């Protein structure tokens, strides 16, 4: 199984999570999410899940022979 799509998806999740977090805390303006703490929480969760997926993808490579 190729792992680059999983790594790409994980990096995309991390980037989106960071953007949503900073919009939620009001650092990145210009969206309906700006200043809404709900989006900071969602962004943080998406970021952590993205890190988990990336960690899993790295571990999957070691398991392949």
C-alpha cells in the first residue's frame, strides 16, 4: 500500500487544524470562524487527529517488510 496519500491527508489535516485554531482565537481574520472559540476547539482536535494519522503512517512503513 502506498502511504503518500495518507501522509498528504495527514499534513492537510494539520494545516487546516492550525488555520481553524488561529481563526477561532481571532488571530486570522476574514471568516465567519474568526473569534469563535468553537472553531479553536475544532481546529485543535483536527490538528491532533492529523498528527495521529501522520504518526500511524510512519509506523505503517516500519511494519512493511
